[in-house]
C-alpha cells in the first residue's frame, strides 16, 4: 500500500522532537491487528532509547 508522507509539528516549543514525518504504515508481521510505522524525527533520540526501553520493558 502506497501512501503520501505525513508531516506534523509535535510540539513547537519542545526541547527534543518538534516535528515527525510519517513515512510508511504497514501491517505487523508478528502480531495480527497491529501495525508498524517508519517515522523520521527532526532530532536525534538515540541517547534516550535505552532510558525509554528501561521504562517500558519487553513483556513476553
């Protein structure tokens, strides 16, 4: 399924991410009824990914 990119301003005064571009939406291959998305952020968030991962641990 092809789609146009969707660009939204998240929070104009935000300190981390101000704009998000939605590039793709596809069905999840692992879980029926869920989706996977490809997004582009206007800021680098690699340093906070471990912090977020610790806040929301994977539950199997």
